[in-house]
C-alpha cells in the first residue's frame, strides 16, 4: 500500500484582516490618509504574495472590506483631491495581479500533489528514500563503494 505524498507543513494563514486605523473624527478622510492606507495595503499584498510563493496559506478575509473602505473614502473627496489618489490606488490594483498569480500557482501545486496521491504516485523525495533503503548509498567520496563514514546511515 502506498502512502500519499506529504502535504507541506501546516502554517498559520497570513491574514489581510483590517488593520486598526482610526477614522478621522469628522468621518471624512484626507487624500493623504487614504494614500497612506493604500500604501500599507499594497505592502500587505506584497507580503501576502511572498508568503503564497513560499507555500503559506493566505487568508483573504478583510481584503474586500479594506478596498471598499478606500474606494468609498476616495469617492467622498472633492474631485481634485480624489484625482491625486489615482497613482496610489493604481499601485494597489497593480499589486493584485502578482498575488493572484502566486495564489493560482499555489493552488495548482496543491492540486498536483493531490492528483499524484490519488494516482498512487509517490513524490520524488519519498521515492529517493525508498531507493536508498533498497539499494544502499552510492559510492562515497573515496569511490570505494562504501558509504562516507561521516554521514549517518539512513538504510534500515
């Protein structure tokens, strides 16, 4: 009976939940404050992308709310001030494409591992361990065919 390949170790999901940013007391936010929040969210998206590329599960809860908050705040500004946010909000939109690609690649990798497990194929790491156990270690550095005495013996 073959065992399915191991899944990556569970890691706590990265979270995009809303960060505690207090609203301005009169309910309106300045263009500078909105731009700052967009930059912080952009950095968060970049960090999430890097974590997704490293195999960490990403929790996107709160992302839609944070973006909606920024958009509503920008819409409430006078037209001239709102135009100053085109760059920061555009940068935020641009940060979404690499995150989406990383998440797509992560999902594709997970699906391949599951498909391999269902097909009864082992991952290369497990196959190598079985081969080493069955045939012994390759020739050591001396070329004598004996394992290197400085390395642990991984054969059963």
